[in-house]
C-alpha cells in the first residue's frame, strides 16, 4: 500500500515532468522572437522576454523532479499508523491532494514572476529609437506586469500555505463533513 509520502513523491515528480514538457512548448516563441520580430524590438530584449519564462518553467520542473524525495519528506516527515492501517482513502489522501495543489500553485507562480519582473525591468529602458526620440513600452504593459506579479505572489502564498498546512486543513474539511472532530 502506498503511503502519503509515496503519493506525494509521485505527484511532485509528475508536476515536475509536466513543467519540463510545458517549457518545451515555448521554444517556438524564442525562435519567433529571434528571427521574425527582429525589426520590431531589439534582439536581447526579445530573447530575454521570450526565453526567461520557459527557462524558469523548465528549471522549476527539473528541480521538482530531482527533489521530489526531499519535498515529499518535508510535507510528510513520518508515516502515521492511520496511513498504514487501511484508513478511509478519502480522509487519508486529502492532505496529499491539498499539498500537491500547493506545489502546483507555487511552481506555476515562479515562471510568471520571472517573466513579469523581467518585463518590468526591461520596460525601464527604451525599447527602440525613432525620429521622435526613444520609445518605451506602453504603460499598459508595465501596469499589467505589476498586476501579474501581485497575482503570482498571491498564488505562491496560497500554494505555500497549502503545502505547510495541508494536514490541518484536511482535518478541518473532515470535521466540516462530520467525519471526525477537531483536536487541538
């Protein structure tokens, strides 16, 4: 019988694999930024903006894949007797599901943060030179980047909260269903 540790390790590995595969989808964006959009924006800017997010996604996936043991053991440091004694699967797997949702939210926030922070930094410099002077990114792009940074930070905060408090949250959900009482 698989323990919560085993399920969490498997789930973290699958999330890591998904992130690595997802990063490969964006290779076409890098090629497009380098070859097609040369005239509309400087090459370093185009490459940085198009390559940083997939790179962050791939590295996050690689980290999750390689460190799945460590992450699973930090979420479930020990196997409790209720896990191995054939407890109700729904009650036993609730902390696993909540912690995996937390890993997913936190890992998806990282590339968003990287992309939007880089976009904010690059928007400080002129994106092109014209007869009328330097051209900057439209203000809507910097405002959108700031909003996306805040949204990603909220997702990461919720994700880390789910990871760190998954067992307690599962107890609360179970108590709300009337299956067990909250023990302080």
